[in-house]
């Protein structure tokens, strides 16, 4: 059974104060929700606030509270209390929207994996179509970024998807296969065990046009097939493939319950706490 991932991609929205407000309202709405994994990917400047908000909401972690030096007696009681506290927490992880593939260096304006890890980031979106469209991201840079994220222990969410002209020219299968093969080039199944893929048809992003559950399920099957070719059948069976493109509270249930759709990557509708919480609870 693949646990679904519901991820928010905030893009270039929200100051740190606005991010703080979001979490203040959002975290109580998803408290104790553990059916799905919830990930929020703010801009770099709001990551710190996001990590702090989740930590403060959840209280100290089980390991902190079970530290024998901090709890010399009654460790069992402390442990039980910690477990209950953790259960009541908000199962929210913080992700980034991009990373550079090098470990460090003279790359003005860039951020690398170790910097993300150092501030509490666990997930990273790679190869979003807006980065491909506006910032020269290619299948090859996606591959380099994927390797770097996996090497560092980040959970990568690799985005693939066709533009409208490609769909209209019946090229969707070819495009998805090419994007996957190149992204996965020389990545081993062992290294890639954390991989998440997001199918985001570019014509559905921010346009209000959503792929039907059938269209999305077909594309997901192509991606799963490609993952099987690169990493083996068992890996492909366990791979989470998210759908992204105008996911809203109104269409979330139909999409999330379609065959082979293992979650959502949500842009616009993730900026509002109530709307994103409604999607999480589809
Ligand atoms: P959207 O964006 O939900 O606003 O269409 C999705 C995305 O770009 O990840």
C-alpha cells in the first residue's frame, strides 16, 4: 500500500510573516492526520519560519524527550507521553522548490543539498516545468539534481509532464518516457528508494484545466512502466507518483482515488490554509 503524499508548492509567494500565519492556521486543521504524508515547499526565505512553526506545534521530538540525560527517571512514562504527543502532532514535512547539484562552490544565487538539510528540509522538488520553461532546466540538470538530492538523503519529487502542443501531437508518451529515462540515468534502485515523481501536465498548471482522473492515470501508468524499466518491477510498484495541475478541494477526491495516483502536488490552492487542508483530507 503506497502512502499518499500531498505536497504544497508555494512558488514565489509568501513572505516569512505570511508563511507564519499560514502555519498558525493550517497546522491545527491537519493535527493528527496521518493517513497521508503532508509536505509544504515554501520559498527559501520562508523555510526557517516553516520548520520552526512545525517544530513548535509538535513539541519536542520523541528522541529529545526520551534522552536518558534529560529524563533520568520515569523514562517509560516520558516515552509514552512523547508517543502520544507525537501522535497529536501535525504530520507535516518541509521541502524546497529546487537545489543546485554541486556540493558547494562559486554559483551565485544557488542553494545546495547540505544547506537545505542544515535548516531542516527533508524534501525537494526537482525539474518543475516552470524551471524548465523559464530557467533553462533540462533533463540533464534534472538528472544531476536528482543524484545530488539522493546522495544527501533528501526526498526528491521529480516533475515530468508534457506541454499542450505535445499532447495535441500525441507525443505525451514519448515526452514522459524521455523525461523519466534521462532523469533516472545512472541512478541505482538502491539509491533511488525515496524517489517520488510528480506528473504535471504543463497545460493544467495554474490554468484551472485539470487532467481527468483517466488522463492522469494513463500518464501515471507510462511513468510507472518507465520506472520499472529503470529500477525493476518491485521498485515501480512501490513508487509514489503524484498528480499536479489545478488540484482543488473540489476535484481532489476524484483524482486521489483514481488508480495509480499516489498524491498531489498543489500550487495555487495550497496558499490558503483551509483550501490546502481540504485537499489533504480529500
Ligand atoms: P497549480 O500548480 O496547482 O497552481 O496548477 C501546480 C504546480 O505547479 O505544482
